[in-house]
């Protein structure tokens, strides 16, 4: 198997496509999958994740975190076949003293199928996540 992967996003400006490693290629695609709202890619309406609703009550934070973890795991299983044994955890939410909300952190664990190496990615949702439409929701 060739160990050369094309760097995303592809640029069609006449320059040579850049190469990247398997791990970097997977990391970039996972980040794209997470930050792309499902239904926004015309040629594949199932690509991406269901995004958090800006009007959803934050008092339902545990349910919101569970739903977000499920949609991310489902999207990765569908759109990133180079990963197996995918797990998604969401941390953050209401502060223990109830004085505010900690940013949500997405923690993804998996195995690179072709190498058997562990894959881990952590992303924190930006403060503007609830107000900003695609793109740019990931910090």
C-alpha cells in the first residue's frame, strides 16, 4: 500500500498537490467531518454531523452531549473507513458550582485499521459554535 496521502483541502490552482502522512490525513478528514453540518454537501447529503441547535436548552446538557457523541461516531463510521473501534466522548458543560458553562471538548479514540496504531483527537468547540453557521465551528 502506498504511504503517500494527499493533503486536504485539495487546491486546484495549478500547483502540485501536497502530500501528507496517514495520521495527518485522517486528522484533517475527521476535523472536516465534525465541522460539516449534515446535508450541506450537495454531492453527499449524509456527509457530516447533525449540529447542535443554538436554541436547545443548555439545562439538557447531558442529553445534548450524548446526542453529539452519537452523531459524531456515526459520521466517522460512515465517512472515515481508515478508522476502526471508534469511541467519542464529550466533556464540559455546566460548571460544578453552576456559575457558567465550560466549553465542550470532543475526544475521539480509534484505531488506524491499516497500521493498528492508536488514533486520538481532541477538539474544543469555540464560544461562537452556537451562533456561527458552517464553516469555522471548531477551535
